[in-house]
């Protein structure tokens, strides 16, 4: 399962999300939205209004969401079991 974290510079919520994903043992790719303005427009059109935006095959969310990170970790554990 792939996980991508869309971030921007100087974003404490982005840093906290990346730390928690790593702590849960979840591999993820990081994409800097400041280098991808067209992606920002796409996310705004989808209703995402804050960073980070976490996208996986199963679930997507924006903001620092420890509850969603734990849910993602459980789902990944099930997939790899």
C-alpha cells in the first residue's frame, strides 16, 4: 500500500504527521506542494483546505490526525499479515 504525504515548508502539523507515520512503521513518500501549484488546485477542488494531506489507497485526510494514522497502521498491518 502506498502512502503519500503532501506538505509545505514550516508546517508543524506536517512534521508531526511524518513523525507519527514513521513511528508506526509506515513507509511514505513526501511531496512538497510549494513545488506543485497545480496539485494544490486539485486538492482545493476536492475540499482539502489544510496540510498535510495524506493519501493512501484506502483513506485520505488533511491536517494532523493521530486517529487516522493509527487506523492506517492497523489497515497496513492487516494487508501485510
